[in-house]
């Protein structure tokens, strides 16, 4: 079972997510919280696999909560779930260390698929958010091209991550073992000071802008 914590200040939203996330698909909701402070306490207590985290909440917002979760070294993946898709929220959440960003208006089935995909290490991003990131990357603040400290093979892996490919898909595309793909990813994170695949995808988009870089499969 994929163990999930739901964090939202609206009880109705939490109840709706309980209906969406089907135990028959291998998803178990192990706790709920109404703000970021309670979320951090709950995550420490129950050690979930995935946290579905609202962005705007009184008493401690989601971006601050994910920042504290990452600083504490907790292992869970965090998917931000919100009604807002403005640049500040998206980039703030992802740069804080969130593993993905979905809009509450998404089809319920896509939210369920995103939870299962995040557990498998896939990039988790709303199609609308991906389009916005591509637009933001059209004027990259970072220098273009491969970072000097990264090898060409590592950058090939990074490009495929930005397309939303799983480790298995990267392995098949580049004719590498899964262990080698994981080694390249670990090296990329260490060299570039990144925490997850989404931050790596943003960096690729900044350095190599263009809608062709991102696959709509990455949700």
C-alpha cells in the first residue's frame, strides 16, 4: 500500500480526497492535517510515502511545511495540491523541495495516478503547470547548455527526466542499467545542489527552453 497523508485546511477537500484515493488501487490515507505545522508533526509520527499538501493554509502554509520536511530529512514525497497556479506558488513550492504540483481542478483519476506515479519515482506535474514552466523557461535566467560540472551522459539522463520519463524508461532509452541511471541521478543531484527530479527538470527547462523538451505524460 502507498501510505498517504492529506493536508488541507478545508475538511470538505480532505473528505473528497478520501473518496478519490481508492484503497483498491493500493492507496491508504494514514492521516490528515489542517495546516503546515500539524502536517510536519503528523509526517514525523506516521512516516508516510506521499503527502498531498495544500499551498495556502492559515497557521502554516504548505511551502513552509515542505521546506521544514526537507530540512528534517524526512523521506516522503510531497505533491502540492492547490487551486492556484501562479508563478510564485509553483516555483516557490518546487524550489522548496516539492516533488510535484497538481491543481485541485484536475480529474480525480489523474490525482490518483499522480500519487501512484510519485511512489514509483515519476515526475508529478499538472499539464497546466508544465506549460507555465515551459513559458517561464523561454527567458532562462541560467546560462544555456550543459552545466560545466555535468557529463554529457548525465545531461542526457537529465533531459529525459525533464520529459517525465521514469527510471525504467530512461534505462531503455539510453541502454543503461537501472543501477546506472540511479547513479547518474544521484550524481546530478549532488553536483547541482538539487533535491529531486522536478527541480532537475526545471533546471533543464531553464537551460534548454522549448516546449519539445517536456512530454504531456508528465502529470
